[in-house]
C-alpha cells in the first residue's frame, strides 16, 4: 500500500495535493484515475474507518455516556481524531475578545479530514448563488455560472451516492433523472413538521445526503463518470461493489465501516490507490510552497511531525486543498524575494473575505408526539427532510430587511439517548428517578423537535485572517490571526429564523423553550462554529480583485491551484461540501488538460 514515509517519496511528481478531505480527496481521485502521478500530503495521522469506526458501541460503554468533551466535542464516538476547535501545539489567535468578533477554527488532523465526521448534507448551489451581486448589489458574483458547475455536480453525486428528490423549487436545482438515490422515509416528527409547515408556506422536502440508500449501479455509472477510460471504469466498478447500502442503525459521524456514506477515506482514496498512481504521506505539516527564480512553483516544504525534520518534495503542479484557512496560511507563509507578501498575493486579497454559514437554533416540546409506541427512528444518522429557502420573491422585493436566505434542518425522533438526554416535560435537563423517570421517559422521549437555520453570510472586508506577527506553532510555523464581523444582514436573518421556528412549533401544537430574541446578535452562532468556512482565496475575473481565476488557478503562479472552499466568492445557504468537490473535479480536469498541452 503506497502509504509512505518521508524517505520513500519519489524524486518528482506530476502533482502534489495538500490535504486529503473533500477537496484533496476529489482532486487526487480525478488526477490519478486519468493517469497523473500524485503525492498527497496530510497533516494528520492515517485513519481507516473500516477498522476504526465504533459503529455499534452504545453510549453506556463510553465515558460520560458518550457526551462531548473539549477533546471530543461531538461525542466520545465521533470520528474526529487529533482535531477540534483547539489542536494541541497548533494555536491560532483573534484580534478581538468580543463574542461576535471572534472566529473559532475547526481542524481535523486525520486522513480524510472533516469528511469523516461531517453531516453528509449535499446541496447544489443554485443559479442565484453564483450571481448574488447581480441580484441585490452586495458581495461578489462568481466568474462562473451554475451551468459551468452542473456537469460536475452530476459526476460527484453519481460517484459518492446522494439520496434525495427533485422538486423543481426556486434556486434548488434538480439533478438529472437517475442520478439521485431514493431517500429514506420521513420520521413521524418530520411528517408533522411538513404538515404544519404547509399553511405557513414552508416547503419540507427530502434531504439530500451523501448516504447510500441502495447499492450503487456499478454496471452503468462508471462509464458515465469516466467515459472512454476503461481502466478507470474497471477500478471504479470494483470499488462500488465493495460499498454496502446503509442499514439505518448507526450515527454517520462515527465513520462508516461498510462505506455506505461518503468520506474521502472510503470513496475517493481507495480507488485512487488502486490506480497505482497515488502516494500518501501522513503527519506531514506543510510550511510553504517553494518557487524558482522565474516565480514558478517547484514543490512544497513540510515538517515530518513524527521526527520534527524538514523535507522538500517536487512536482510540476501544486494543489492546495487543505481547507480554506489552512491554504491561506500556507500561501502567506510562502514568502520569497519575488513574493514578499506571500504567494499569489499581488492583489493583497489572500486571507480576505472569509465567510462561515450563519447559524441559529430553536427547540420545543410537542404533545402530539408524546407516548408514541416504541419504534426505531435511528434512520440515516441525520435529518431525512429539510426546508429549502422559500422567500426569494419577498426578499427580492425588500420585504424582509435582510438580503440572503437560509434553509432549515430538523432534529426529531427516538434516536439512542446519550449523555444528559432529557426525558422531562420541559426539555430542561431535570429528570426524575425510579418509576416516575420510567414513566416520563416513555411519555416524553421523542416528543422534542429541534430546528437549526443555516444561512448565507455576505462577504465583508472586516472578516479575514492574516499571519500573526508573534505566534508560531510547535514546529515554528507562523499561525493565523483572525478578525471577524457579522453584518446587520446576518443578525436580522437570525432573528427571522427564531421567529419562524417559534411559529412553526406553535403550529405543531407545541411549546417553545423560551422566547425568540428580536436581537439576532444574541442568538447567532460564533463565526466558525458551523464549520463551513470558505473564502480567503476568492476566484474572480480580474487579477487585481481576486486570488484565482475561474479554474481555481492562482493568477500570480500558474502552476499553483486552490481546490478547497477558499475560492468561494460567496457562501450560499447550501452546505459547501458538494460544491467543493464539484469545483475540485473541474479544477483537476483543467490541470490534466493543461498538462497534456504542455502548459503546466
């Protein structure tokens, strides 16, 4: 298996890919399936969900009944290892100490990165999302359109397996017939939310999630994904046959030993390794991209975290897919006589206009869901339905007071309790004991509903990251310092979320916990909390106002590309992972084309 150490790297590669998650995994997959020789560098350790996933462990076997801790924020069995909002030896700083002016940065130091524990929500950006400035005069338009990315959405959905339905709703694109897998049935609480949301004008449709509801069509899909490439079709067909369909019995965030959900470690990396064209080097902390006297990238310098020694590897092309902020850090630390302000930074925009998803939540207790007969509602490890943004026309007419929308995710059902799960009538964490506890558990558990809003943030000049002039990590590499600011658009959006959720709970016959605040600044999640940060190396149609062109190729150094969410010119309310993969595939195709032509 080509999981190598620092002494086993080749003299040179076609492409070095920094990062192994959605961006790095997809890029390496596309390049190796087409014959390019690739070295993947990952800052964390090796991880194999087939052998490490605690799929069937119950909370009673874990410390604190599986509750989260600072080291394991999402629970003891969460797949994340060596990562979180704090990583030992890898600090970052904030300019401000104010709650809404601080940015919290999540990192996963493991092969596959965040794809091992993410929520698998896979939504396409719509046509409006690529041209937001043209609609409301705020932020930036992308230099590409939905039509440019749509074929790559098709490929990614066929490759990873995404369930959902086509509903033909505004700015919520359909997939071609036969691409989406059938979704699981909605749970009882989700059905009630759909029924009571209808009079409020809120559509509730099947969620789109990267989970196999049935085995992939290994006979027909490989030819659609890799037309004219017999070797790639054979490798992919064999790999698809090794992925089982979900049996709806365990949390996706634990990782998936049967490879039913998408994570880079089970979908992208195995077939890429099967080509024989991929070497993987873990525990490799990249410090900088190196350049020659002509300003062309020659490779990267990294620290071997197991030995503390510095090494250099060479390639024709360097692709940064380490995550939006980590790629910024690498570029800003790549200083030389030719690039004194960091690589690809002639515009001064590396690190600027970082964004996160706007988030707020609300919950309540629903008497109609009390005392339900015992039944299994584990499902697909997340919501089976969601509500896409539904007020485009009202927003366009200026009736809402904020410029961008949000979608709604649900939490309902009788999934396995853990930690301090509440069984009481007020969902306040105070429980009884003995016979009364048993009675309350039977009556109230499963009668709670939680709503979370996921909205669009408009890029602003007061949200950025830069190199801290004093702080370094344990390897002596300068770290990032964040400046963050929400605008009134985001605060008003959050206030709208909470009013909507409270009205929705009332329509379901329930009682909210608390009263919605008219001041969204008191309810909004901190920057970085939703773990959807994008921007920092935004794409555009001019070198003076962007970092990369429409192919995610840096203007200043043509053989350096950014394949992660850093290139996002805006951050739609849709979760970014599917778009990251689609753009990474498009970028990899461009690299292959330019290498064949001798331009790289």
